[in-house]
C-alpha cells in the first residue's frame, strides 16, 4: 500500500464538494461498458483513455449511493493512549469487513492488549506503546490491518530484533529444518556450523515448536495465511536483542551425536535477513528499511514495469503494483511480446503491493479467452450499519490479447489487488501459478480509518471482494487459509535452497521449464480493440483532483 495518510485525509475532506460535482450513476441495463463508471465491462477501456483524471472521475461515482453517509477518518489524536485504543477497537468492531470470516473476538482482543497500552501510557514509553499496538494489529490475520507511523517505531523494532545470531534456518517440505545461511566470520561459522546442518532445537525447544512460537510482529508485509506466518517466524527465529544469547542444537552426517552451540546476537544492520528473502527471487533487505511502503521496491527495480526476453524468446514481465500509470508500459510489453511471437510469458507478481482492482481486472483481460467475473466490491455504510455492494468488475477478453501459456510467480508479498490476476488466471485455467508459496490472502477494500496519538494512522478494510455467488473471496479465514495457492509448488528442499542461496531464481527456472513443456502455443497479433469510448473531463472535477491527486484509496481500492 503506497498511499500516505495526508493524501487520504485531504481526499476525505473533499468528499462533500465532490459529491455535488458528480451525479449519481444511472443503471445501464446491459453488460456493455457503462460510461457512468460503475461497471468496467470492457475492462481495458478506462485505461486505454490514458487520462487518469477522467478515470478517477468515473471511479468516484461508484460511491454515490452511500456518499451522504460517508464519514471522515476518526481523529483520536487528542485522546489518551488508552482512550484512543478503546475507541479504535470499537471502530474496528463496527466496520471491519471480516470479523465473522476470521472469527475475531473484539472483547477478548481488547482485554489482552489494553493492559500493555495502559502500562506504556503510565511510563510514557512510546516504544512500548507502539509494540503493544503492533501486537494487537498482528493478532488479526489480515495483511491490510496495519499501522502507518509518521515518526517511525520509536526504536522498538531495533530493540527487539536488531541483533542477529549469524545463522538462518529453513523448514523443508519434509519437515526437517536446516541451516540455510551462515554469516562470514560469525560465531556460528567459527563454531563449525555449516549449510545443511539439521537443526533439532533452539534454546532447548524442539525446533518446529520454537519456530511456531516466535513473534512475527515485525514482519514487513504482514502475513495473512499460516504459511506466510511460518515463513516470517523462521526468518525471525534467529533474531534478538543485541547482546542476547541463544543456543542452537544441530546434527550432521559427520558427527555421531547432536551438539549445542551458544551464539551471541550482534548488530548486522539487518543485512543477514537479506539471505532469507530468496522467496522473492533476489536478496532484499526488507526488514532494514524505515519506510517499507516506499523503500523496498527500489532494491528490486527502479522501473514501473520490468520487461526482458528470456532464453527461448520467452517474455518476462514484472508488475509491482496496480496504479494507473502502470498500464501503458504493461500494454507496450504485451504488444511487443505478441509481435515477437513469444512462446510463453512469465508474469512476475512476487512483489506486487496492490492498488486498483479495475486495473488488475484489466491486466487479466489480456489473457482470458472468455469473460471472467472479477468481483463485487462492498463498502460499509455508516448510515445503515451494513456492507453495501457498490460495484462489479469483469475481465473481458481483448481482440488483441495473448493466447499462449502464462506462468505466474507469486509470494506472500503478493498482496491485495496484486492477488487479482493470479486469482483470475487460476480460475479460468489461463495461467499456472508456479511458486514456493501462495499469495498473502488480504483482498479487502482497504482505507485509512483513524488517526491515533503519536502520529499513527490505522488502516483496515471496511469492504470485501465477493465472488459471483456473493461469497467473500481470497481473504484468509479463521483457519488461516486463503489467497491464491500455486498449482505447481516449487519444492523447498536442500537442493533448491542451496541454489537459491547461490543466487539462482529457482522459481523462474521452474516457470521456464513448465513453459517449455507447453509446446509451441504462440499467439499471433490480432486486430486491436475498437470502439473504445472517449472521455471528457469535468472542469470542476479536474480542479478538485488537481489539489488531491489520485482517488484510488478512498474508492476502496487496495
């Protein structure tokens, strides 16, 4: 999620004025493109305009049915810390879209964390306050429920996990946990710990139990599923306060008995955590940044869309979010791939942070061969206390689309509308998801909901994405299952871990192998989409939008 609290606040302040400018949508009575903006039945049309202001104008009309009932984000900044926490909990209980799906007991949750908030307030300990709120937020398995700090975490993260013990561990598909990384010149290396050593215990606790009980409140992209949680728990197992000690019990083929080694945590600037980000395809220092929503992506790419030709003339396309200006470079990449008769496309969404569902539906329209339902989108209506369905989206095949095989790469960092394309391609059989892990499982309509003391902004989804039957789709449930799972799971074994640690993008290797097995299903270039309606921009709306920028987040996008 890339949209800051100032932008959202400005936009919501403008709601009454915009409501006067934009008329309520009229029913279309058909399944063709509705120029009033409520349904993108020709799913590429709004992006073919290449006019973001006109698009946002139409998007905003979706909210006309409940516009009069929309409220500002709650301003809790003048309350005490405890009062603000109580008010935020009540707000979430009222408006959170997935209380039933995730079986959230709001009273129990409040009672669990209120004492820690009160103790932090008594001591005026900002780090303890932030840590308590973070614990509360992470007790709700939803990557969209988050705190955006204006002043950082007050040193809490560094105090908790600033130290590294010089090793990393990985749980293999077999259930065995091995040492997957040993830092150069570390105590672990000096003690003779090596890659592939089997880890049987951590601090005297059986290793799987130790992983499963590790706190993951500092996970960067908050996980929503059981496998996403376990991934971050194993990454964080080998972190601790600088100077703290831990014991690791290991065995290997050369030793007759297990042995236990004591390690001391040292300050590595979070560098060693880069070695555990191989699920993204490259080492990324995701934990070590101050502003995760904007400081991680530059480590992966400085491009809006990354495109390259792979051996065998296969095309690689990586998309990192669904924002309006992404469409044109994506379109160019698709057109070039089709013109070059590429025998297959690798669509990399492993670091896709989401954005606009309409654009995700549009991306999918380049691949589907028949109309595919994307979603009904709901939003909480404070006027009647219910979740109201406001919009409908489809992926409509393009005349100039691609009909060849598509391998989709995802990860637990594939979140929000970033999960939409794999969902559609998986559902229609037009793509094969090939990855170590599934997507995040956070697909609701996310918004800033409250401002808390110390410059904290509370985000949570007050709307859901529904399938054609009106059932919540993709978001994880109380059993921590959800998201889009790989149709082909790349095995996590000693070989694939070793190759990943050596710098190979193993998931890409598997994707290419699968594409080669699909034969020569090339896609010829076809006539371009015709009769795309032109749009003119309201002068009043343009003036309002010029001061505010993008509308995507208030429109309930992800």
